[in-house]
C-alpha cells in the first residue's frame, strides 16, 4: 500500500511539474520577444541579399519592439548560415534570412549541412529579385536575339560568369541555353563581385545576374542589359524586355528570399513573426527602398511559404540535374 501511495505521489508531482513547465512555456511564447533577435545572413555585408535583409531587419525591430541584429555568416553559397540555423535553439531568437539557395544547395552539394524540408520552420516569403541577361559592352550584340545568334554561330566559344557552381546565376543561364539548344562555357567565381569585375573587363562575355547587382553597372554604361527574367518588365529599366517576350515564352527565374526559423519553433512565435514581416512589407518606406533595388516585395502565410519551398525544391532539382551542377 505504501509503495502504491508513493507511486501516486510521484505521478502527481510529475503531472504538476509538467503543468508548470507548460504554463511557463506558454507565458514565454506570449511575451516573446524579450531580447534582441539574431538574423543570420549567408552572404557578405554590403551585398544585395544583405542590403535587403537590413532594410527588413530595421522595420521588423520596430514591429516587434526588439532589435533585430543582422549577423553575416558568409561562405559556401549560404550553406554556413543555413547549417548554423539548423543547429540553433528553436526559441525565435535566431532566424535565417534565406535565399532560394536553401532549396538549390541540397542538389548541388553532397553534404550542405541542412535539409530545408526538415530542419526549418518557414516564417514568410519576403521578396523576389529578377535576374538580368547582361553582356560586356564590347560584345557585338544589341538585343537578346543578337546574343543568341552569336552563341549559335560560335558554339562553346563564349564564356558566361556566375557567382559559383549551382548558384542561381549559373542555373538560370544554363536553363536559357538548354531551352534554346545552345552551348557556352561556364566560368564560376567565388562571389558576385569578382564575377562582375571580370565581365566588365571582358574576361567573360555574358551573365545572368540579379537585378539589384546589375543596376549600377548597367546605368553606368559598364554592362549592357538585354533581357530580364521576371514575367513583367521592371519600371526602372522600361526598355529592357523580358526573356519571356524575346526568347522563351513563359520563362521566369527569380532569386526569392524569406525568413525561416529552426524546426520546432513554437507556432505562436512563428505567427507573431509572420505578422511582423507582412506589416513591414506593406509600409511605403520598405516598398520604396526595395523598388530602388529592383526587388519585389512578397509576403504571405507560413503555410504558403512551406508549399513554395517544397515546389521550388522539386523544380530546382530538375534544373541542377539538367545542368550537371555539382560542388564539394
């Protein structure tokens, strides 16, 4: 009898402890955030992804009542930051400002250090950046059709630059070439900046690079923009047609961005974060800053982002396989 009473006592204590823990956890989630939030960025400070992340981080801080600190963990095409998030505590205080690289990397790298479908809790889509088909100004091509004819007449003699094997710049150019039955030589660099320097110098002849990276050199006359990969033309370059208009009907390739949390982050925290993201994206101040960079604000629910990650993972798997892109 005494043993039975002891067991009942232990069970009651355990039950009370569990109830207390649940109550404390619920209160912590309700009061979140109570300290600064780290927003990891997998690319260098001052780059196009970092710039957008900082615009949103500032506004998110205002919406949430806490500072959102951008922390750059550059390297391995964003894999270092993504892998760090996968190991982070799921309490809402460490987030990742991700790009479409998170669904491309698992098909390019043998061991990227994370699984985008298992290791992350999607919070919300933030923005998308079109790419621009751009050429060195000495290349004798005034239009996208001119460039295609040049490549066709000189198979594998023209070089195209990208920020790395399996980067969206590489895969977008590879898609265009494959769809048109063309061949050119891919030259991979360690980042967008050195790729652009060599393109301007004439070491390579063309690229598909993100619009926010292309704006300055195109407007300065250092590169020539021939086509944009969004469905619609960008108002900042109204004379630049889309790839869909000129080369491949229906074509679209966007470097999309979003915010993810570690898997297991409590739903109330995800909800608060998502509401703050959508509110920030709807402010005229943020929209104006993004538009100046050729960046399209998105938004939407965590569920929408989850579905998008799944569909994009499947889409890019096929593109990577077709391009034969692989990195260690």
